[in-house]
C-alpha cells in the first residue's frame, strides 16, 4: 500500500478552481518532487496532506486513513509523523531559534519526551549544520540559515515524511547545494519519504526519484528525472529545457 494516496481530489477557493481531479500515490521512502507554475496548487497540496486544508471532494489517505475526514486528535497523530518546511520558513520572530525548533515537540510531542527536548533540538540543529545557535533570534539569521532552522524544526520529532515547500528558493548556490544534500542525506540516513515542491529544476533533478507536474488542476505527467527530460509534452518541455538530470548511476550529490 502506498504511504500517501490522493484520489479524485477537487478543491476550489470561491470561483478559483485549484484541482479538478487530482490523483497521486507516493510510496514509502520515495523522494518525489512536485513542479508546476506559480499558483497551480503546489503549496495547497502539501497543506491537504496534513489536513491544514480539506478537499471539496475526493480522498487524501495517509497510511490508508483519509486525512480529509479526520478529527483533531487523529490529525495530530498524522502531524507527529510528518514534518513540514513551510514556504518562507515561517519561524516565529518573537522566540529564539531553540524555541522555534522545539515548537512541534512541545505542541505534539509525548510528555515522556519532554526532558529530552534540549538534546533533540541540539541534534536537529547539528544535523542541518548549525550547532549551538539555540539562543539566536530568527531576525539575526541569513535566509539560508532560516531555511535550515525551518528544516531542523521539521525533522526534530523524527518524522517518517518531510514536506518541503520551496526549500531552495531565494538561496545562493552554496546554500542550494547544502539544502539539496540535506534532503538526500535525510532520505538515505533516516529513510524519510520526501515530498518537495520546487521551481528549481536543477534541485528537482538532483534529489528526486520521481517527479510530478501539476498543470491546470491535474497531475499532467509523472516520471523519473530522465523521463521528464525526454518528455515530448510541450508543458513539460517548457519547464525542463536547459536543465539536465545527473548521469545515470552517478549521483550529482555526494552523501557522506
Ligand atoms: N487559503 C486560501 N484562500 C484562498 N485562496 C487560496 C488559499 N490558498 C491558496 N489559494 C489560491 O489557490 C491557488 C494555489 O495556491 P498555492 O499556494 O498552492 O500555489 P503554488 O503552486 O504553491 O504557487 P507558488 O509557486 O507561487 O508558491 C492560488 O490561486 C492561491 O491564490
Ligand atoms: Mg507555493
């Protein structure tokens, strides 16, 4: 059974139809990238997966259970298993970096884990290459550091799935590579299922097992990076032209 199944989903905001008939299955351990034009519904899709938004029709199943009809306590259990890196980071400026990273542990964590919070926050910050910055304030961080703190917050509770909304947008090339490496490392080391929304085709090709293109309220095409690159569909060509996936069998990102 796939870990996530989106089936026959329709969603509109007033007159604005976002999905006509959305269907997508995501396997455990898979790294999938969702691409598509601005406003086509990529962020909405991630929000449907964790029940922040509900579909007008259709099902969004997580591990066989329909998220769309879950009650608050069931949703909370799903959210414990899913970390989310929000578009723009969504850090709280009024609290420290450490408190930001601890937020989901305090919010959803089991009380038995409370004494471990400091240690787990430190481990998550270490994992994203920012050890010891717990006391800093979000406003004193660079854009790249904010994204990495957002990522530390997404992984601190040991999620099975991480949803990344534009993890590399607006970053310089060094930070882009750093974030891409982290996504690949989390997949390999922690066997995390990754769902990445991005405009950045170089990242998409570097980190994906599979890609899916959203277009006019549906998944227009899914395939491996190589299949995307050789697709004849004009909408796909418009996106991938000028970019190339790494050579087969030779990952572009070394994971140590
Ligand atoms: N809560 C909401 N209320 C009303 N309209 C919304 C809401 N959330 C999203 N929309 C609309 O739904 C459409 C899809 O939004 P979404 O944020 O998923 O786009 P996106 O593909 O992530 O775009 P971008 O690449 O710019 O981030 C947009 O037209 C947006 O204005
Ligand atoms: Mg978006």
